[in-house]
C-alpha cells in the first residue's frame, strides 16, 4: 500500500524558528573569534531552548500551564534544535574525517 506524495508542508506556527539556522552577526569573521564565537553562541541558544522546554514540561506536569499548545511548541522546538545540532556535528565530523583521508 503506497502513501500519497507530499505536495506541501504547512508551517507549525509563525513564531517557530530553528535557532541553529538563524543568521547571526557573529557569522562574519571579526578577527580570530568568528566561527568559535558563533558556535559557542548557538550552543548557548540550544541550552536555553532545552531549559525552556524542561520548564514548560514541568509546568504542564504540575498543572500550572495555561496553554498546552505552547508547551508542545516549546518541546518540539527543543527537539528540532537538538536534531539540527546533531546533524551539524555529524557533518563536521565527516568533513574532519574526509580531510584526514586526503593524500598530500
């Protein structure tokens, strides 16, 4: 039994953005701290997203959450951010391994 093809994807919410893909001013090299600074900034944003998700889930578990959809959005945002971070890490490791395999 074949599934019908996906013809379009609707956005989850207008405020939904993946933090790891947002352009930052640190992406432009400014001396010697360009990439490292950007990477540290994005890891900090990932940690904030995870903390916010945990706080929202805690509010839901204790009955303090007023809007369940906000909790679901926070948890999904954290999940997607972590998936993006893992994929970026995987690509970086692959690039490193490819450089090591190069013959000089």
